[in-house]
C-alpha cells in the first residue's frame, strides 16, 4: 500500500513473514551443522587435541621412563613418572627435590641417540616428541638435589654422613651405600663414600642418586669444569608422580635432607 507521499509501507504481516523465513533458514543451517557426520568432525578434534598436547608438553610437563637403578627404591627401572615444569618458573630447585635434567657435557660420554638411522623415521620420531609420544633425543637423568648454589658439600662426618655447610644430613631415602668403617681410613669415591669438599657455584646444583653405590652422579664428575654440579638451566622439571605401573602409582615426595 502507498501513502500520500508515494512511499510504500510494508504491512505487519509482511514483516512477520520475512522474519519467519529468516529464522527458518537459520534453523535449517543449524540443523545441518548438528547433523554433520562424526568423520567430518574428527580431523578438527585431532588437531585441537594435538595442539593441547604440545602446549602441555612444552609449558606444563611430560612423562619420562626410569632407565636405571640409580634412584632405587624411590624410583625403579621401568617406572613412568610425570615431571612438571611449573614449579621452577618462579623459583629454583630446592634440596630434596627429585629433578630431571639434561646431562652436562662430561655426563654424556656414553650416551647414544635413541633416534632411528632412517631419516624418515627419525623425522617422525622428532615430530611425535613435541606431543610427548616419544622421548626427547637427549641424555635426561633423574637425581635428588643435595646442595644448591653457595653451599659446601662433602662426605663424610664420623658416622659416614654427607655434610652441607658442615651439618650432617639425615637421608632416610638412601637405599644402598658404600661400606663405612667408623674410626678407620675409608676409600674415596668411586670405591668408597669420601668426596669433597665442593663449593657449589651459584646457579648450579649438587645432585646424587638414592642408590648411592649404583649412581654415577655429581661425585663421578668432580673433575669437570663445574666440579660435578649441574646448571639449573639444564633442569627439565620436578618429578612429582609415578604414573605406571599400576602397583606403584602415587606421588613422589620431596624430602629435604637439610631440614633435620
């Protein structure tokens, strides 16, 4: 209908009809999306999951497998542990923490790459490592922090105990150690317990295995440029949980030997 000025007015019924058609088209599109087959959604879901996994591995933490007996009985060969990075964004490792770190140069003389010689397979392994599905190609080790930068560590006192800044440590987690003969001359590491004193440089850690007579730890590398200590920059994270096998699932607790 035209008014006196010649313009055309649209009736209320026309408005409602147009609006209804628009709503109908939107509903049809929404229904079509809801009815999309799962196989069409699957690639998107896989990409989202991969991105989340990569972010978790890069910034939060990742699993590792224990390859040796150096941390028994706390950790055993074949244990799978979760190592988180968040704790060390705002603070440095503390005495008693179990840390995973990349071995400094003198620690890597026997390390062999775990990657395939086949270039294609090696590339696939490197790619999968970003998502935590394959271990990184580096000499990752797990030990307990005994002393930190500025402290002096040595062994032993009259009872064969490790000392930090002249104070004997209480270490209930130590499983096996070299024999100690009170009041007699005892051999130095590696055939015995005696080492040090070593002043730990700032920004470094003195680390030892809980299974003392089966651990090539800081004591075995006192002749290198850092006297066996490990740069904090090499630390990958803090071991916090045993995730496999089922019978050993549980938290990994830090026990500060200097707190006693």
